[in-house]
C-alpha cells in the first residue's frame, strides 16, 4: 500500500496528498505518517518545493478531521455512540471516549500527531458528543500543524532510512496509545469504585 500511495502523490501532486490525508482522518487504514516521511525524503533528494505539499497536506488533514467530526455530529441520533452498531465501532468509540474524557482538550491535540491512530475516533466521538466545534477546530489545526511539520521534517532529516524510522515510530506510537488508554480506563475505574465506596463524600 505505501508504494501505491506514493504513486498517487507522484501522479497527482499535492492534491493527491490532500486526498490521502483526508481519507486517513476519517478512519481508512492508511499509513499516512509513512507517506509524509517518504514525501519528506523525496523533497530532500529531488529538490522538490516543500511549501505546496506542506500547505495542501495540512489543509487535507484538517479537512479530514472536520469531516470526521461532522459525520459524528450529524449521525449522533443514529449511532448513539456506537450502540447497536458493529462491535469494532463500539470498541473504538469506547477507547476514544476514555481517552478524551481523561485528557479533554489535550487529548484532541495529542491524537493529531503523538497518538494519531486514535485521531479518527476522537473526531467521531467529538461530533457525537457535540463537543464545541470552534474549540475542536483550533485544537486540530494546532495538532495537524505539528504532525505535518514533524513527519515531513523526519523524512527530510532521515531520508536514507525512512522505512526503518517508520517501523520504530509505529511501534512507539502504539505503545504510547495502549498505555495512555489503559491509564484513562484505570483512572475511570478507580474513580467509579471510589464514588461507590464513599457516596456521602461524593454528594458533599
């Protein structure tokens, strides 16, 4: 798949990149971070102009986040946060809920670049819960700016070993994601148990 995606960027330029990033942000299983690093490598080796790819890639990522948010917002009455839908949807939304309820605004920002596998589900969950659109937009703009800058920069800096770097970053991202979600779920469990064991204290 990465080779096919790179071919799309080579054939259609920055607009192809925007389409790939939009698709990734609405939940399609696309290795967009690897695409960005490979693009950074091409920019470094082939003396390509970085600005169009940066701006249109950034715009595509933000547009994809907005699309995911609107899908959740418009479909909240149907999905009911995953109930009645497929099990994988309910599971993904439950992870996004635990993560965002624990980290709030910071969670939306971090899910753009540090914990990007959660990003599409955080988008959907934000729409389902009618999270402030203005605040969501500001956070995803800031986060996607970091994401595009970091991965294009890594591709340019490590242009001769992009594949190896992608494997390392992929493993690290999933490790951080698993640990963060586990912490959020654990904190929620502890809070629930504490409230049940001390109802008078909670009411006061």
